[in-house]
C-alpha cells in the first residue's frame, strides 16, 4: 500500500509522551506561575504587563469561558435522557413539563448549591470524592465491557474499518478527515502551549502551598488521566462492536432507529454512546455509571461556575473599581457579588442550552471557543514568564490577533447563518464558505492557526518595541528578591541537592524533592519514556518491514490490559493518598489565618 504524507505524519502525532516528560521534569509554566504568588492568571498579567491588559484579558477569558461552558448543561441533560431512556415530557402537578429543560435546570441547581455551600473548598472536596467514585466505577465498567465482548469480536470490528481509516494501525488513517494526524499533532502542541492558560479550573492553579507543590501536582495529574484515557477508549470501541457486529444486530436496532431520528450529524454523534450504553450495561452497573457521570458533571460544573464567576469579579470588577478610586469591597459584599455572578452564568447557560443547535462535534466547539482566549494567552504567559524582552505592546497585539482569528473560526463554523443573513446564500465570501463546508478545516485546525498567529505577533511586536528587559527575578522572587518571600517558601527554592547525581540535577531534580517526590517523578518519567522508545522502535519496524493489522490488534489488547492494571494501582494510590491529603488540608486550614488585604489587588507594578 502506498503511504501518503498524512500516513508519514502519524508517528509525529505521538510526541505527547516526550512532551509529558519535559512538562513533568521542568514544572513547565506551573512552577514559575506559582513563584509569582498571583491569585489569578490575570493578576499575573497585570504584574507583567499592565492593569488595562489585566481587565481586558479577564473579560476575554470570562466571555470565552462562559461560551465554552454554556453547552455543558445541555449536553449533560441530553446524555442522561438518552442513557436512561427518559420520555420527552412528563406531568408535574397537573402540568406537562419538558424533560430536557427540567433536567437541565435540576443539574444547574445542584451545581449552584455546592458552589454556594463553601466556595472553592467545597468544589475541591466534592471533586475529590466524585473522582474516587468515578475511577472505581470506570474500572468496573472497563472490566465488564472487555469480558462481555471479548477481543475476538473487538478485533473483528476494528479490522472492518475502511482503508485509510484504520482503527488499529497508526500508519493507516490517512483518509480520516477530522481526527487525523494533524488533529493529534495540534493536540500535542496545545498540551505544551496552553499550560495554565485555560482558566476553567483557575482556583486550583494558585492553590499549591509552594511552587514545588504546584510542580508535583502537574506530575501526579498525568497518572490520573491514565484511567480516564482508558475508559474514553474502551467505551466507544465496545459501543462500536455493539452497533456494527452481526452478533448484536437485533439488540442494536433500537439504537440505530433512535439515532436515525435525530436531525443532525452532530446530534447523532452525541447520542450514539449513551443510547448504546443504556442497552449494553446491566441494571446495577448502569446505575453506577449514571451516578459516576452525574458526579463528573457536578465536579465540572461547580468548578466552571466558580472559576468564571471569580474571574469576572477578581479580574474585571475589582480592578475597574480600583482604577475609579473606589474603596475595596467588604468580605460580605465580595461574596454576594461572586454568588450573583455564579447565578447569572447558570441562567445564561440554561437559556443558551435551550436554543443552541450544534452542527459540529462537541470537542470541536470546545476547542474553538476556548481558543478565543488561550490561542493568545499561551504566548503572553510563556513569554511573560520566560522571556524578559516580551512587552506590553506585544501582548496586546498578540491578544487582538488571536481573538480575531478565533472569532472568525467561530462565525465561519457555528455562526454561518450570520453571513447568510447578510449576504444571502450565494453572496457569502468564498473564504468563509470554504471554511464552513470543509471537513478538513476543523475547529482544531482553526485553533492552531490562531495560536501560531498570536505567537508570531507577540515575538515580532515585542522585538520591535522592547527598550529595556523586564526584571523577571523581581517578579519570581529570585536572587536578591528572595528575601521578600515568606520564610516557609524561602529555604530550598531553585537549589540543587548536593547528594543527587549531576545528571538528575540538570534535568530538574532539586533540594525541594523529598525521597517520595523523587521516586514518583522518576516513575512518572519512565512510563512515557518507555512508550516513547517503543513508539520509535515500532514505527521504524513498521515502516521498514510492515506490521499486519492482526498484530496491531494483539498489541492493543496487551496495551489495554497493561493500562488497566496500572489504573487499578493508580486508583488505590490516589484514594489512600487523597484522603490523607484531605485531612492535611483541613488541618492546614484550621491553622491558616487569611489576610483580607490579599485580594488580588496589585498596589504597585513590579517593574515600576
């Protein structure tokens, strides 16, 4: 079979493993961001650039985040309706009520309750508890699905994919138009470029006690995703077996009928998995899965509601009040303003969810709306933390360009009706019509275009306008500025341990690492390193000698069970360690006395 350019690019799509090694060892962005001691990303942007830039970025992050989040309640409500087989409407107090709006309102109300209950602390605790339950449930479901269908049926289904869209051979998906090599290459780039840029979980970004703790949180989070990655792989594969294998034709027919009745391809793609799982899973496991997904929904929604509301208050309202000369808000007024913002965002999401009609995959909408902020935020964050010659003018220009390219993509893909209403069906500019109709130019590709445009703009404008390097040591409390730090954070930062081998010191291990940290980081690095070596050797062998599709099926079988075994260890490890750290967090909070003056206000720019 002749290999195309796309086929040759497939191996490059697996650069995520080496990138994970770099991120783990260097504490990429996470360490330095925590060194600034900023409460929010936009506060750091004020310190590094200007107050006006902080307010602007805070508003952009807020708008992009709310648009990104606005489909979550609707998607979740439809998921529960489909997987539980709920009717379109029901009778409540003598009135007919639509199931979709009722369920969406109920989901939002629950999320609001937990945010109001205890703010970020309640969000963290509920997220941890649901995470423990979800991980256990996911392992149970993976084990059930793999034993129910078996690798014989799974292999037959995977091998039935058409040529150029192989589901087992990484060198054989050149004809895939959406989730192709470019999609995964861009995903790897986004992983590196957007570290700490997306603010949906901003409350966690500044929560680490020290920069080293922030670095270790990044290291540990990679293990958590092993279980989520596996369940996200096994469930769709088993659903495909159920829907396409001849052995299940009769059982799967109701799902095919229900999917065919949906109006758009996007709806059909969204409904396929929940409709099928509703028939595949037995009652007990189905109940566990629904409960786990409800917990996953709750942890996501309460986190996002809290994040976007606090960003609006901290990075838009408070800086504007300060600029206008108003006194600081009292604690009570501050809390009520955050709660009011949470409620307003929830109401917007409810109205938006009722009216939004998707015409592309949910993942593409998420990538495109997020890019409105992160496409440029990545450049101003990385440039601000690592490049002393980055300027405020470069940051402004980068943001404008990134936003413009992202906004164009959103309008071309999901707001095409705007252009048709203005120009008519035949008068839409050719470039817009091409982007809208093209399956290759997806939200992911447009996101990448926005990011590259923002990077180039930041570098060019900064080089043209920089007259004096920014004092990064002052912003990061390094060198002679270390004395400004609290004593608890001053001792070991950035110093190497003399008893460590030189090569370990050079790659990121320092005196901040305890023996446990050293072991955890070493194992975390060795896991992707081993798969990187396997990937390089396997790719060379496949290119030179070829690997049969049947051999690939066997490889993925062993890989799945290996990751499943690792997932069992991870769940036990994180459950025990998580409850231990939860106890430590409450003990720390009992001793902690908050300084009400530390509200994110920058009294004087660091470079003044």
